[in-house]
């Protein structure tokens, strides 16, 4: 609809321009002394040339050629014929535009022979006609090139805007995934400890006051640690300049992680084949810590009380290998839909590593490999 409106507006503008040029040329002919049948021919054939202007949008070449024929008869046909040359140069191939312009030159040269312009030698008439038509073809081609350039830039801008919108949507989705993964890694471990201690208080109300006080103290300390870690994660996700409270967890904190699990009744055996866990690079160490944290959390939730075995080995320039295994419990599984392992797999993949997990022969086994640059 918008394209049709522009086309209709273009026809109207060009028709009005042709009519103005025709009227000015007819007035000049009358003032120069043209009378009688010759003036009538100028008026009739010039008006016919103007009537052909709208046809330039539907049948451009036949309409333009007809206008070129009229230029051989009357000067009033020159304004609409000039518009025809420009339109052909804009809408058609350059070869067609040159052919139409050549027909226009021929028509003007014929008219110059039998109706010469007073005071202008024929040789100069030829030069002006050729230069004029060359300018019309060049102007039309230039206008079309400019229009195509504008359309191309507009399309590029539209595509760039759409691409920017897609990138923003992807960035938002990635940020939501990142936040969800960080929240799960931080809170799942602490909350599982809280659930274990709270369950012990619920099922053993006859415990001694000292044991109840000890469990309450552990719950309080765990809640405090969870709040601190949650605040640290939020600060990291916001990319603020504030330093998190305390260092970020790394593989050197494995002993504290193991003691927390042992304190709630989960036997943990660690086979540490690393010469110096503190030498593991920060990003790799944090990812390894999250792998072990998630494995111990899952063991407490899905196989409470079952022994857990952790194997660590690796060296700089090789790969850090982590294997965590525990017997599969026959009881009902704890809460959770496996989203922790999904997020953990993505975290390890982004770190350049690989994570596998499977349950077979009555044992659940989680294995991860992470890059360890030399």
C-alpha cells in the first residue's frame, strides 16, 4: 500500500512538472511569433506528450519512444520527453536508457533542421542536444543509484536492529542461566546441611541439651555462611567494584567441605593425588570446588549415610581429574529434579572441561576433567 501511494504521488508530480514545462515552452513559442496551424500543432502534440507521462510507470519504453518521436515535430514535446529519458534511466538498464536518449537526440536533430532556433547555429544545437541528453541519462542513473543506496542502508539498519535485539535476548537468557547456576551452587550445599541438622532435631527430640545446642549452633553458622555466600554471588553478578566478603571458594577449601559432610553423618574418603591443591589456577579451582560441592550435596540428598569416595589427580600441563562415587540408596530420592547436574555440566563445559555421571552396578559415579595450564 505504501509503495503504491509513492508510485501514485510520483506520477502526479512528474505529470505536473511536464505540464509546467509544456506551458512555458508554448508561451515562448507564441511570444516568438509562432501562429496559426503551427501553434495549434505545438499545443496539441505537446499536450499529447504530457499525457504520455503517466504511462512511463506502466509501459516506460513505448511511452518514452513515442515522446521522442514527438520531439521531432514540436518543441513543446521536449519537457515531457526529458522526463521520459530520466525515468528510463532510473527504471531500466543503462543500455535501454542510452537507446532512448539516442532516439531523443535524433528527434531533436530532425526538428533542428526544419525548425531551427533563431540565432543558434545548427552545430551548437547538436552539441547542446547531445550534452543535454547525456546529462539526463547520467542524472537519472545517479538518482537511481542513490535510491538503491538508501534502500540498502535502510535494510542494513533494520537487520542490525533485529540482530541487536536477538543478541540482547540471548544475553538476558545467558544471564538468567548464570544467576540460576550460581544460586544453586551456593545455596544447595548449605540448605542440604540445614535440612540434615533440622531433621536430626526433629527425630531426636530426646537428645541432650548439649547436642541440641551444638546442632543449633551449626544451623546458625550455616545460615550465616549461606547469607554471606549469597551476598558474594549477588555482588559478582552485578559486576560491582565491591570485593566479596572473604575469598572465593577454591580447591584448597576441600578439607572444610569434607568436614561439613562428615559432621552430618556422611563418611567421606579422599584420595588426593595432587601435589599442591593451592597450585590449581583460580578459575579451574573454583569449578572443581563446585563439582565436589554438588557431588557431596547429591550424596546427602539421594543416599544419606552412604560412604562417598573422592579421587583427585592431575598436574600442570595435563588435566585435573575428579571422580566422586557413592553407593546408590534404595530409598526414595530426595527433592530435586537433576537441574544441579545440568547446570554443573554447563559450568564445566564453559571452563573447557567435560563432566559425565551415571548410575551402574549399584553405584553412582560422577567424573569431571578440567584443563590445568602449565
